[in-house]
């Protein structure tokens, strides 16, 4: 079913509500130890249902930020109001979210490694400056008492 345009705005809204209902079931509120998003849902983080009114389509949208900018953004289409189609779209969105989270983690680790390398380089430059060389020479000069 490649054409997932719904007949009317009412049908579109019903499907969007059904998708939000399924997303809410993913993350019951009694899981107190899970990290929660702004709405208080643990597993739903970065996933929400959206729709275009012309033509009438429903998507599950996944958005993740890296460096203050949304770099990972994907729409998973909902083909019908059928529960299997909704679950399939949710599964696709969750798989993308997990991939994007792993990518963001690796980018953060790379950035931290680059910062550590820059700090080490700066410390190396400081030891090669005129003041650093002077301090080193003072430490190396033997005293007359020796």
C-alpha cells in the first residue's frame, strides 16, 4: 500500500490520535526509574505523531539534536489506521531513533577526544615557549654545591 493519503481531515485526525495512543502505550507512567521527556513519557522520547493536511498523511517523526541543531530527522509513514500498520511505523521510528542515539553518542565521544587532544597540544606548546624553556634551563643548571 504505497499510497497512504487519507480521505479527509477527520480520518487523518483519527489516525493521528490512534498513533498517539499506541505511542503512549509504549511507555506507561508507572515506570518511575526510566528517564522521561517533557510530557513524562519514558520510551516515547523524540517520537511524536504529525500530519500534513494537504494531502492527508500521518507520520511518526523522530528528531534528535546534536550540537544544538536537529541533525537526525526522519518521518515514518503510517499507512492506515490498522494496528499492525501503526505498530510497523512505530517500530521503524524506534529503530531509527536507536541508530541516531548511537550516532550522537559516537559523535560526542569523537568531539571529547578531539578536545582532549587539543588541550594536550596546548600544554605541549606552553612547555616550548620562552618562559617554559627558561624554567627548564633553571632546573637543569647544576648548583655549585654539587
